C-alpha cells in the first residue's frame, strides 16, 4: 500500500511538473522572442549594458524576497496548516503573510528608488567612469524598482496556489512580462529620448499584469485577502524562522550574480550583455525542466514530511532527480555542441553582429557545463525546505559563493567573460555536492543501484546523441556567415536529429524514464 501511495504521489509530481514545464516553455519561447527583438533593436552596447544592470537589481531582489526565500519558506508551513488545521486557519495565515509582505515591499521600493545611485555604483563600478552610462542605469533602475513590489507578491501567490496543487497561473504569468517588454520595444521606443527606456516601462507594466493574473485562481480557492497584520501569528513565526536563513542563502546567490556583473563591467564593452543572453538560453531548459520539477516537488515533499513518511520522501527525491537528469543531461550536451548555431540563429541580426554571437556562444558553452548542477540544486533545496531546514542550503551557498569569487578572479583574465560563466558552473557543482552529502546524513541513503544504473543509461544515450549531431555537422558544415535560412535549417536538423537519436537510444537502453514517458503517451492517446 505504501509503495502504491509513493508511486501515486510520484505520478502527481510528474503530472504537475508537466503542467509547469509546458507553461514555462510557453513563457521561455516568448522570452527568447523578447530577447531577439531587444537584440535586433538595441544590439549589445553600453546602453543595453545599462538596462540589464538596472533590471538585474530589482530582478535579483525578486529572487531574494520572492521564490528564492518566501515561496520555499511559505509552502511547507502552509501545507502543514492545510493538512493538520482548519481551512479557515490556513486562509488567515495567507492573509497575514500577504499583508506583512505588502508593507515590507512598499518600504523596499521607496528605499530602492532613493538609493539607486549608490546601488548602481556598487553593482557596476565600471560604469562610474562613464557618466552617461551611469546616469542612464540609475534612471532605469528607479523606473523599474517598483517591479519588486508586484513580482514578490506574485511569488507568495504562487506559494499559496502551489500548496493547493494549482500550478498553471503562476507558471504562465511570466508570459505577460515578456509580451509587455516586446510591445514596449515595438511601440514605445520612439517616445523616449533614450529609446531603451521603453524596456523599463514594459518591465513595470509586466509586473502589474502578472499580479493581476493570479486573482481569478486565488478566488477559486476561497482566498479573500483581508488586512491581517499579526507578527505574533504562530504560522508567521514559523515562516520567519525558515525565511531568515533562506534570505541569507538567496542573498548569497544574489551576491554570486552580482559578482559576475561587477567583474563583467570591468571587462570590454558588451561583456555584461554576452553573459546575460547566454544565461537566458540556459534558463530555457532550467525553466522547462528544473524549475518545473522543483516547483512540483516541494508541495509533495512537504506533504510526506508533514505525514512522517520518510521512505516516501526518499522515493520522491530519487524519482525527481532521475526525471530531472533524464531531461537536463541531453540538454546540456546539446547546448555545448550547438552553442554557436543557437546564439547565431536567435540573436545574430540587426545591431547584434556575428562577433557578438560568437562571444555569447562561448559563454553559453561555459554555463552549459554546469547545467546538471543548476538543475539538481532545485530538487535538493526543495528537499531541505520540506524538512524545514533552511540553514544548510545557506551554508552550502556561502561555500559556493567563495568558489565562484575565487575562480572568477582566476579565470576572467585569461578567459574574459567566459571565465565568469565557467566559475558559475564550478560553484553550482560545489553547492550540489555539499547538499547531496548533508541530505544523506539527515535522512539516510536515498540513491540506490537502480538510480545510478538509470543515470548511466542517460549519459550513454546522450553520448550517442552527440554522434548524431556530429553527423549533421559533417554532412552540412556550420557556416556562421551563411544566410539566416541556411543557419536555421542547420540548427533545426541538428536539434531534430539529436533529439530523435537520444529518444531512440534511451528506448534501446531500456531507460526507465523513457519507458515511463512512452507509457504516459500511450495513455494520453487512449492506447492499451
């Protein structure tokens, strides 16, 4: 019976991950279109560097106060309230959390606007010597800072809805940000003395739209927000106890990103933009697979912990990791093999020339080396927060920060911006290895022989996939100076061939994840 329950819960995780993954894929597609539009109209210049630095500040605060700490701290406590207390008590906790967060975010927004010159100076010291660039970054940052108010509230709404096993609205909401930025680029850039200002207006509009999108789903589950400001509420205290270390951990991650921005601002012009676009492509598989599985797993892990089912928790962790690696290992191999064609096809047009595409592709290769670690990190962090342990993720993040700083300083001189990307991959690997070891000491062994056999099959299928991509490259050599249609044809053929070879190889090797995927498709198609 217990094994059946575990299998059923794993199936729920897979289903939820599929929903989040599909919604996130739509968002990522619009995100890539957004970046293509921005690259075509604004290129990789000191002005785009100023925008991305300005945007990164409220965006990093979103990660710090939003899903980076609030969501993962809120879901285990709210899930426990739904499991062990009345629905009214759970909804009262949600109202308290929303009220307190709204007040806090309003204060942060005002402070951020007032302190923008100081913040930009700390984040991008290389801009100070270029007054026009510095002033533009400060202006854009002030315009976009209220974005944190709206998007952090979206993160709390996501925690509430995910606890009710509703994933669609939160996962789809980033689409609205991308649409708003695309519309602003196309329709508003001629209305500003500095055209890139249109992007900042689009960001602010996108934040408002994302929050508005959550309301219908929240009302469906009976959420009626009332003013409740009680810092003595026991649930709020639990969330606070988890959130303080979580903020420190997310803060370390934020510092990690800022270190890269600071160092990149000291490199030749365009370096910040190269890293940004490479990171955006990395976020595509991370969003579709890693974030989707991590988001779906947290409520499931929290449910197991609340019920005291340690064996089912172990099974869920193992299943989530296997599913994660089945999707991310071939993605990692493909990104590394096709880094230049991917960047060239997506961004090489208008002001974004072939040289910028090559340099961005190199950064993508270095980031892709750590894709497996970035992805697995989501599962391990979800496991620790479900156990209401936010201290170890923080400790591991601090060690990872040190690794990132040391290797960034060592590698940025010989490898320029690529050294910063490679240092990020090394720090992610260190983070994952630490959490994997600590989790084993907390709950016992959770990775058995079938797990490692499954990973071996995934790696073998990925290697065979690379052979298929190599055949395409041999028959149709890549030419970065060819016309767009020729470059697009090459990329489509390489991806299609690689994908089909991987799936066929995984099936031939009897990968359990591939067999489960085939079984799910048969059920969807109504076949026995």
